[in-house]
C-alpha cells in the first residue's frame, strides 16, 4: 500500500521551533507577553478590538466559558444543529440548559434560518451554530433572526478561522464566537482556543473566569504594581483555570502569520477536487459558495449512496487514503434525551464522506485521491448490489 494520505494534518516547521526556543531562552513559559501578542494578532485578524478576545486552552473550554457568560441555566433551551461537535452540546447540558437539536441543509450540512425557526420556543435563550467544513452557511440571516427575537447567538467557528461573509469574519456575527487551534486544525498551537465576546462588560469578565475568578496577572506583575503584599488576591467568581501559555502562543503567532498561505493552498486542493470529481456518476461535491462567502476549506466532502458509503471508505483506506465523517448526529446520543426527527441530517449523515484536506497535500496527492475515488466508486457501481445516481 502507498503511504497513507491523512484527512487532516498540521504544517509545522523551523519557524515554529525557533519561536518555542525563544520562549525557552527567556525562561518564562506561562501566560505572558507572547500570549498577549497572539491575542492582539488574532483580534486584528478578526477586525475586532483587542479587549474582546481571550485565549484559552481549548475551543471546548471557550464554548463552556461562552455558555457561562451567557447565563444559560435550568429551564433554558439552546438550539444547535445536530451535525455539530459534542463539546458544544456538552457545554449547554453541563450548565443545566437543554440542548435542542435542529435539522440542516442536506448538502451544505449547515442549518438554515427555517431549520432554526422550526424549533424555537418561548424557552429558547440561545442558538449555537457551527460553520460546517469552514463554509459560512446562513450566518448573516441567522444573526438577524436572533437579534429580532432577542436570542443570544454563539458561533462555533472552530473550523472557520478564515471564513467570511462580505468581508466580515465568521465568529463575529453573533454575540460570541469560539475557535480551535488543536493539532488537527488549520492554525495550530498543539492545543488551544480563542473566545470572542461582543459586549464590553462580558468581554472584561472572560479573562477572570478563565483564571479561577482572579485578576489575570502574575505575582511578578502584582509586585511591580503594588510593591507590597503582591501575594494577596480576590475571587470574583468560582471558576476554572482555562488559560493557555507563551509556548503555545508563540507557535500560534507563527501559524497565524502563515494563514493566508495555508488557505491559498487549501483553495487550490478544493478546486482540484471539484474539477476531478464534478460530473462523476453517483457522486455529489460540495455546493458552490454563494457570492460574498469565503471558506476556510477545512473539510471537503462528497456524498454517495448510503448503500456503499461505508464500503467506499474501506476501499479508500485499503488503498492508502484515510477518510471519515464528521460529525455524528447529536440527536442520536442518548445522554441528551432528544427524540427529534431530523430527516435532512439523517440523509446527509448516511451519504457524506470527508476526503483528505490540508495544506500539506501535493498536487500528486490530490490527483491520487481523485483517481482512487473514481476507481473505487466505479467498482462499487458495477457490483451486483449497485445503486442509482438518483439516490445521492
């Protein structure tokens, strides 16, 4: 078998190593100057004020913190698409609120305004949407709907670090947004996340909630300010410790500077897939982006008959191409207690397969993926238990 082509893969090199070495040489590896610089750079990338972002140790922790800042609790309902990351639903359920799952468009796998409106009730206090695959989706209209209904909107932009609509960054349409920098994302800090909060007062609370309810400064900083009893502290809330550090932030700053390069390469790969797979019998490519929409191209997905999707994934794996499906439907998870019927999501979950998509792919890798998909699909079509194109 040829060397395996991964679905997701980071791009780390000498610049990132040099940044880490510089942190080590400075002998301060906790949260400090480099973390602040990373936050400031990310705020500029989003086009928001520096004081509105807080870096954290994961995107899931950012989601938990967003839910805490929102004040969701028992008796509240928070709507989210069933095609979403488990951490989002966990954040809602952990605060005592009820996750209410909505359907999605069967081909973009993003929720529409109609999908969300269908499950709103008088108890709905929030909406938490995902930008599937880095495609912005209906975020502008969903934001307008939430504003009209006085419902708080949180955007899970974990995989939408460069996604925009008419120049506006996804993650900033809502009241809050969260991003991921874990080992499989586009901008990588090994593990990490970022939280954006629009409201200035809530934004000022975020760093304290991320650090045990304390003022977020070191004992050394306290000494420089007060010159006396710098070990004293006050607790403003009973909170967790969710902060990141200068080692990871140094890596993140280098990665963020490389983001245009990463997105450019991903766009090329997506175009190569589009040209190689469009028009193939029994296969559907992602829908084209609407005017004004910019994608992060985090995922590239195809849709095939549910009768052979799993077999196709196995065929590809055996020929050195790793594929997957994200995300398993949350309304099927017993722990959330949902009995929702969401036919479009069920349709998509049975047919969708993610192909390798990362900036480390060469043209030869992408061509190999295209050729192998076409070959494996053709073999399955010719099998006795074949299927019809109309099923896609």
